[in-house]
C-alpha cells in the first residue's frame, strides 16, 4: 500500500544507538501537520532570539521585526532603560503601533484611532476618553508584553510561554560558547549596519543542519575554496575538530580551519599592518583568559545552534542568523554581522569582506547552500525514499564533519513534538 | 555640454548599457569583464542600508576587479551549483540619465532583471549608478553599483546572478 509522501510517520525520528543508525522521516520536512505542530510546540514554547542590545543603545531606540512570524518590537524604555519587547498590536482594535523598522521614539501612536503608548508600554492617549464609561480600565490597556524577555551577554531572547524555564537554564552548555564569542571580541560587541533577509523553498530544519554541517563544505563549496586559494589562503592545514551536544537541543561544531580570523588569527590576506593589531588582540586575550582560553577564542572556529532557530557562526566573520518557517517548504532567514566595538578599520573591512563572500546571499557559498537545500526539498517530493540518514559518526567520538550536532537538535525536536501519533492521526 | 551633446552622450551611454545587458543575458561573462577597468568596483548594498559603505557597513556584494574576475570564473564553472545550469535572465535598462565630466561620466538608470530557472521566476528591481570612462572610442566601467528597491530578498532568495 502506498502512503502519502506528506503524511507524518510515527516515530519521525528513529534513534538506534545499538545499531548506530539515526533516521529522520522526510514528513518532518513536508507535512503541514508537522509544521502546524512545530509552531505550537516548538516556536511557542522556546526562547527565541529577538535582537541585540547594541541595536537600541539609547532610551526610546526601537527595532521591529517578526519573532516566530509574529510582529513584535523591542524598545529601550525612556524611563527605566529596560529592554521592552511588546506585541506589535494596538490594544484597541489591533493595528500595528510600530510601523518603522527602526528609530527612536518616546511614543508609539496607532494611526487608526490615535491611541498612544509610551516606550514603557503605558497607554497615554485616547482621543475622546469621556465617551467611555467606567467599564474600561485604561491602565489595563497598555501594550502587551511578550510573556518572557531575558538577555544573555547582550542577546535578547523572548518566549511566548510564560512558564518556560529561565534563560540561563535553557541555554545550558551553549552559554559557554556564547561567552567564547563575546569574550573573544574583547567583551563588547555590536551589530553591523546592514542585514540579510532572504527566503527560499526548503524546510527550515534543513538549514539548521546545513548551518553546522562540516561534511558538505568541500563538495558544495568548491568554488569558494578555489577563490580563497586564488587570493592567497593556504588551505593545506585542512579542517579538524569535534561536534558537541550542549544539552536542550543546542549543539556546536568547533574546529581549526585554514582561514584567518579578525580576532585573532593572522593570515597574509590581512596585510602586514593588521598583523600588529591581531598580535595585540591575541596577547590581550592571553592576559585575560590564559593561553588555553585565548586559543579557543582566537584560533578555534565554532558553528553554534541555539535551539531551535538561532545560529551563531564564529568563523572568518561572526554571523547571527535566525530561521523561521512560514510554511513547511519555505524558510525565512534573517542574518546580521556581529563585531567587536572599536575594531580597527582594516580588520572591520576584512571581517565584512569575509562575511559577504562566504556567508552572504550575494557571495560564493550561501547561494550554493540554498540550491542544495531546495534540491533536497524537491527530492522529497519524489517519494520512494522515506527516511533521511543522519548516522554519520555514530559509534566514534563525533568529529566536526560528523552529524552528532544534528542528532542533538533532532532528539530535542522529537521530544518537544511528542510521539507524533496525534500528527499521524491528523492526516 | 549642449543639449544636443547631452542627447548624443546619452544615446552612446544607452548603447553601451544595452550591450552590457546583452553580454550578461548571453552569459558571455568573459567579454562582460572586459568592460571593467582594473581599478573598478561592483557593489550591491544591503536592502536596508542602500547608502552602505563597504568599509564599515555590511554589503551584499563588494567586488574589486580581482573578486569580480573570481565571480566570473565561478559562474563559468560547473560547480557554482546555484547557477549551474544557468538561469535565463533578461536585464532591462531604462530611465537613463547622464551627467559628470568629459573624463568621467556618471550615469543613473533604472533596471529590472528577470531571472527564470526550474519553472520559477524572480524579478530584481532597482537603480544602477555607473561611473564610466571614455576609452578607445567607447567606455570602460570604473564603478557599477546596483541599489535594490525591494525591501528584502525574500522573493528572490539570493543575488547569485550578476545584476
């Protein structure tokens, strides 16, 4: 009997350590029921990245953006200096109250009926207030805060789940790796102006896998590595490292690689002038964190997943990237470049150069990742093959080009999604 | 320049831009690269920072001649998977305005670049800004900047083709 290629299979994730086999049913990427359940069980019940504190340094500074597809905005309160994250909807009849992507404002006025809120969310202005009788409590009609908001090292997270564990507990082992990124940057970072917002026709979890997939680099990104060689990078050192399960679905690959790092691994491409500065940055890291700590920050690359949908890749440049699925076969990507404040101009330029060449959608690598993931999604539609194999490196200490980091994600995903029997029933 | 001179200048510039578009649409990228001076730049700023300066802002594309040549080499290879096989493209140039001096001509123009591949279509819309130099009875490109009018890249996924 043939089954629908879109029907959720039970179980979706098959984890068989004894047989050293790990499989994911392809309905995880194609099923509308699975997608709907992900919105309810994963995106509504996780800590999700909203933005970085450096984006709103001054009172009244704000940015608006969707978080898990929901329009919210983040504003630094003019009175408290706190980071407020509000649902972007007027408490009167629903219109957006923040209609600019970024800016500075003491008040947010809904243009529909001119209800006006301050940067702390309080309702300050209602035209014709005397038309309301005593039944309306205006103090209770302030902007609705997203249920939970917490920051870690400047990264602002929100959760729509009021009962979720505190952010530090949630981040588990990933905290240490965020520390490595920030401390490596000298402890103080900022988001660079200019972001990448692109979408493509593949399931979001394929991009989770791809974002820390050491196995695909050589085959998919041949043209990028050729380019690196052409500009003088010596690739002979190769890539070597390990994959680590950080708990709660978070995972990382950490590895040495031949390319230079603006903090703090010099290569000829950086030029002699930058060498002194890179030596100084590295020496500074040694003073603050010891030789071992400095090595981990300066020379080791890391591709980090903060479950479920935040990627921080600290490689030849640092990207902060969120993923969201508006549909099973579409992913919305938003990506920023993170950099140390007061970075030497030449190093900042080289950092951004590396970002746009490798990580950017106009570069020499990301378009080919997009092609690979769209190609997978198209392949799923063929049917015939029901399972993806994610077994690579089971039964050995997992290396950076194995798939243990993906298994860590999928195990937590399966746990949050439940046994999927209810999904199968929803066919 | 007289009015007639401006008109004649614009006609020559338009012919040059149409010829450039034809080379791109024919995927004759080696000849396209010959249009650029060796100190040339090809830039595409991020959709949300159209005045972006590559020295301190993130760009989508910031090619000097070396990287532009590498881009051509990549797109000519069979391993630029996103563009192998190539998209069919149609570069349309209009609203051309010409200014600048006798030595260096500044050009602004609107563009629509259609990209078709695998049954799907994308459309890039924006403005070009060129700096052109007179050379051998024709022009060489000193700088080409393509500013996208789309607020983001969600509808087009990437900028793997040359705009």
